[in-house]
């Protein structure tokens, strides 16, 4: 369900009803906080294998569900784009390491491609040694540049053969196959990797893959498929954590967690108990869906109540939300050494009763409606608005809700929807400044935040949106076969935050902004000259060799004629 952007007319209606005042009085960024982050705070950027690597069928890699999904040519992806080449990251490791060093990051978050390592998805069947070597070399290159690898085991690109044979995450056997895959990774890379993420944003993986069908594998199992997929993902996470805990932790001394994405939900009317309950329900159906089993042993009670009641009203004997056994609850509880959080934006939440007769669905189960304030900065994407204060609230919520866990922010960033080759991304600088400052305030509130990963290093393939959304610090020219990277203004700004470990004083922070815009103007000139340089390169690579060949041929013919005349 897309959030409703409130029009001026509706805004006036809310004012008449007395709700607009409550809404308008919601907390804005009261004041900018100048200060620094704790010593040892880790700054980084992120990416994922499928979105950046390309080389989709090279060096023994097997097909993933996303390869099949994008190759179907049925309009599932904007422009029928694929990630067959993407950023060509498989062949540009050293080049991208230079970019990371330029940013001065402490860590780099990336994901491993399950089908690149295990072409069929099953360890007992085949291990791709070239895939092992590729990631081993990447990890070594990062460490030699003093950059800590934070490695995600699964970022949505399930091996296609597991989908075909077993139905993917609809089948509980995936938990065993994932455990075997995780063990291979721990064995091959765990001597050097000390931060592991089992799954990245499993909520989107389940909802978009098995409910709406907007993502691979494209199934529309309304009101059932996503809950079953999530159930098996949680079990798979727990198995991987226990495997590390019993077999590898004593030798490798690493950490294993999960990364969960969630927007903040703010009640439209903070004096209305129903809106307050709806906002809480929004968070539990989003973050609590996965975090509660891991930290408390079971699904949030509100999910069990609402889905159970709706299921009964729809004539079902059992709830559509699966049930953990007592043994499973005990096994799953406590299976995280840190909480990874992804966050991008905020929603206002109102209660709305959805009749059960509409049929089973995740949206129907929640009994709420999402709204956005027309005054929030619109970054050009239909869902992403800049609302920094929601970030602080989500961090504090997670801190208190799950017992003061160490938190790593694993995804936070802004996209631009429109095709834009300008590198002066002032709006991204403002987004970074606001959100990172709210994170600093959350630390001052007492949240135990260990690190921050800005999303993302490069512009890349953005799932069903193809290449239309650009999240990168570095602009990638996808129309050029070499996929050149160009730094945006935000590179200079983020680098200054990292070096200063925060925001020292107003004068210095303002100077960062001005310097970043100066630099991007120069880079824009380089980018504008690129078509001419590419044309010259084409002339060099194609025309010059052709002319040379013709010259050689003409010389040979003349020589033959000369020899004949002499004879």
C-alpha cells in the first residue's frame, strides 16, 4: 500500500477536525547538535552482490531468482532492465577499493552471492572455487586498505534451483540449506570476517517476493506466503547463529546479527489512543515481526491477535500467522550479537478498520493507513521523504524495546528518482546532515549505536525500479560499457563527517558544504566532457585500427604490383 500524500484540501479538513494541529505540532528538528561520536565509532558505506557485481553467468556462477525474474521480459522491472552487468563490480574490485579509501570509511558492507558460491544452492552438490577466490580476494583487498568487511550472507538473490525444486522460502528445508551455506562462508572467510549479517531486510524479501509479487520470485500468495516465508527465514537465521556459536565463535571471535529495515510510524493525533495504538502496531508489524522472535522468542502479541482474529473472520480454522513450538521459541530467542537497523523515512499513522471480507493480506491485517506530510522534503521518489527526527525515535524505540542491544545502522540514504547527471547532490548532503545528527542525538539519549552504514557506495540496479533510482555517492554512467564512476558532492561532505567523527562547530560544518559544492562543479565539467572522450576513445579503438589495416592492405597490394612489374 502506497502512503497517502495529504493534499492542501485534506490538510484543511484535518485542521477543522482538530487533527491538523496535533499533526502540525509534531516534533521537528528543534536544533542542530554540534558534537562528536564516541571513540571507535565505525563509519561505512554499503552495497549488495546482485545490485552491483554483474557477471551473472561468469566463472561458474549459477542463476538466481533475480536473474530469472529480470530475464522474463514481462515488464516486471522498469524498462525491462537486468543486472547482468550492473556496475560491473565483479571486474572492478580494485577500482572500487580506491573509492572506499577516498571516502575514508572504516568499514564496507557488502553481500555474498549464494549462487556464485553454490551454483545449485546446495553445498553437498557443488562448491564454486572461483567464487570463493573472488570474495577471498575482495576481503583481503579491504583489509590491506584498513577497511573492515561487514558481510551479508543473503541479500535477496536466492539460487534459482532452490526455488524450482523446493519453492524457495515457502519450504522449511531452506533453513538447512542456508545453514550449510553459512557454514561454508564461516569456514572460508571467518578467519578474516568478524561481522556477519544473516539476512538483509527480510521483511521486504517476504512481502514483495511472496505477497505483492513485485520482487523475485514474483509470487502473489496474499496473506499467507509472506508469513510462511518470514517464519522460515527466522528459523534459518537462528540455525546460522547457533552454528557459528557452537562451531566457529571460539576460533574466530566474530559477531552474527541480522539487518532489519523499518520506517518510523508517528501517530497523526498524539492525543488519540487509537492512533497511538495504530502507530505501535505499524512498528510491530514491521520491525517487531522479526526482532521480537529473536529478542523475546515469539511474534509480537498484536500480530498474533490481529492476524488470528482476521483469519477466524475469514472462515479459517487456524491463524495465517504460523506458530513457533516451545522448543523453537527457546532456540530462536537470543540469536543476535547485535541489531542491524535500516531506515530511510517516516510515516504518519491513523487507525483504519479494514473489513475482513476484503480478503487476506498483510495490509488488511494491520488496520491502519499511512500518511505523509505535504511539507516534508520530497526527494523525487514516491516513498522517500526526508524526516530526520523519525530516525532518532526509531533508534530509541529499538534500544528500549529489545533490551539495550548494540545497534549498527546498516542502511540509511536517499535516492533521486529523476535521471540526473548533475553531481551536485545538495539534497543528499542535507539528508545526511539531518539524519546523522539525529543519530548523534540518539546516542546522547543513551542508545548503544556502534556504527553507521550509508547507502550506498555506487548508483546500482534498484530491483523493480531498474536504474531509475540512484542512491550512490558515486554516479555510474550505465550507458558507457566501462561503467565509469564519478564522485558526487556528498562524497566530500560525508568524508569530512568521518574524519571529524561528527560535527565539530558551525563554521567548520558550513565550510564542508561550500567545499563539496566547489568540487562537484569541477566533476560536472568532467562528466559533461565524457561523451566527447568516449567518442574519441571509439575513434581510437575502432577507426584507427581499421585505417591501419587498410594501409597495410594497400601497401601489400602495391608491393605485389611492383614485384610483378619487376619480374
